[in-house]
């Protein structure tokens, strides 16, 4: 009897340890979306989207947020398929910054994140971090100037990494510091370029932006989320402003789950 009782106790202890090691059903071990950790706050990060309101965003050249096309869904800023509404921009402008964000697409969707946006131009023209389903458009090959995580129509990624499939979240970063710009995708630096450099200005001269004054050089501007007619979700929009010359760490944000 004593041996049987001891065996049961050992089994119960082992079961308890095993259960503690397993996440509870419906409870994620990932940090919650659209929140800053104490470490992020200490590092100077701020949220550009709180997951429940459109505060801090408005339509391009408009005083308010669009009344159609863009919705808040499951803690994401979502553009609905063919929903209209136009591009949305931050209320504030930024000069030297690190912008971290997560995004996912529906099949065959096309979108982008633009920076150096000024409303002095006729349209929402700026440097674009391309977001697109590469395979669906034949862009799933190194060096394509239309490819995800490149500088749209100017410079293709120099380190190619295929984004996750539609329906799964990807993590991206844009870093602007002085004349240096970096694009990152899922932990890989895909592109680095220097504003105003011969490499960039020559590529601009061969692009659709060749007649846009100042394109390819530095200016303080808004950040823009693009309405390209497709279905796209954005969350964990985090930004920290940077001194012009201080070094940038590899990644100080909590990325959360990027595989949902």
C-alpha cells in the first residue's frame, strides 16, 4: 500500500511539472500586441497605434481619419479589400527614427509603408518600403526593385528573404539616421543605402520618380500606410526618435508572434 501511494505521489508530481511546462489553452506566451515593455519605454519607444483607436493618424491632405476603407480589427489597423479611403499618415513628422511594425497580407495583396512624406507634394510620394505577395506577382527572386523590403522602384533588396505566406505576420523595421537608411525583414537587414548618394540619385533618374524634386534626399516627413486596394493588416507600430549620429542596436523591440 505504501509503495502504491508513493508511486501515485511521484506520478502526480510529474504530471504537475508537465502541465506547468505547457501553455494553457487559449493563452499565448507572447507579449500582448500594441503595448510597450518597460525596456522599450526606457529605450525611448512610443506606440503609433494603441490597437483600439485611430488617434495619431489621418488621411493624406485630410484633417481626419477616413470614414471608409480602414477599420480596427483584432488589434490591427486593417485596410479592407477595395475599401477605398486612401492612404493614411501620422499626425507627426519625423527626421531621424527607427520604426518597427508587423504586417500581414491576404493573397495577391499589395501595400507599402512610405516615409519622407510631405503634403507639399501633389500626391503621397515618398520612399516606400514595399509590401507585396512576391510569388503572386513573379517577384520572388533576388534584386527585383518591386520586391518586399526593397526601396520601391529604386533599389531591390541586396539580401533577399522571402516574406511569410499570406495570413502570417511579418516583422519589419525602417531605420533613418543621418543620411543612412536601413530596411529589415524578419530579423534580416535586406537593404542599406545613403540618401543623396550617386547610387541612389542614378537609380532615381531611371525610375518613375525622376521628375519629383528632392526625391532620394533627406527630408523630415510623415509615415504613411498605403491604400493599394488590397487587404492588409498592421499592428505593433512602434517608433523611437534617434540622434543623428548615435549607433542603432540590432533590435530592441518586442516583436510578439509573427506566425499567426
